[in-house]
């Protein structure tokens, strides 16, 4: 049986056999039986490399952080995570620089984490906001018809655990945005989140 450690753009942690391409951390979320007992433990939600300096981990080791997995970086961002300053330092510094550009001043990891915490949840539920889809940058997730959609190249791509499938034109109008406001501003300032290969036209179903 698959472990409950795969994260959706809505921030939910589910059990599914599909594998992710990026690792995440929200603290120790499981008990000794490898059962999830909380959706997060710490403010610092990061996304990391799957492999780093040859380190090997046993999934859901008791009293160690819970390994979470995402389809891609854009999914991790939608869920409320940011790049790790240890294993993804170049990406983290680029994210930080775009954050400073977006807000007009330099900031550190703690300040970004406090802002992301405020942006991603409200009364322990996923926090969204509504805006016109045409004003959003590529790499942002919105929700439509109960599903999550990635904005890319003037299209909306339907997210699934295995990759992106259905493609629709962005017609404009109000949409609910899943990616936190702060992260949307970072993306608009120039940070391009990584996306799964199925998001590229040559791989995607028409």
C-alpha cells in the first residue's frame, strides 16, 4: 500500500502509487506506525531535491521528518512550499531575489516563511483568493470545476497525480488562485517554477 505522503496543489496529503519529482518537508507528521497525525508541524515548508549528496532515508522513520512528494516545483509552490536553502541553494537564492524585487526590499528565510504561512492557510484550511486569470503569470495554479489547473503558455493544464492532461485556453474572468499571493508575486518578478515534462506540448495530450 502506498504511504500517505503525496501532496496536491490544494495542499492535501494523500496516498497514491504515482511518484513525485521533488521532495518536501513540513516537519514530523506521522506516528511510529507511519500514519499521518497532522498536516504540518513547523512554519518552514520547503521543497528539496530527491537526491542530495548520496543521503538515503527510510520513509517515515519514527520521530524524523515526514518525506512529502510533489509532481513538480509548481505543485509544491501551490501547496505553500518554497525552495530549500541547503540542497537547492541556487533556486532558493533566486526565489529570495525575486521576493525582494516583488516587495521592494531584501528579506530572509524567516520573513518569507511567516508571509507564506499567512498566505497559505486560514482557519486551518487552504487559503485562496480571486482574480482575473489573464493577469496571472505562468507557473501559477488556479482551481476550476473542482480541479487544479496550471497556467502555462496562455493555456490551463489540468493537474493529475501522474501529470498534466487536458488543456484549455485561458478565456479570462475570475478564478480562485491556489498559489499563495506572495509566491505569485515572486513568479511575476521573474522566478520560473519547474514543471513536469507532461506540461510541454510534445508530451501533453491535446
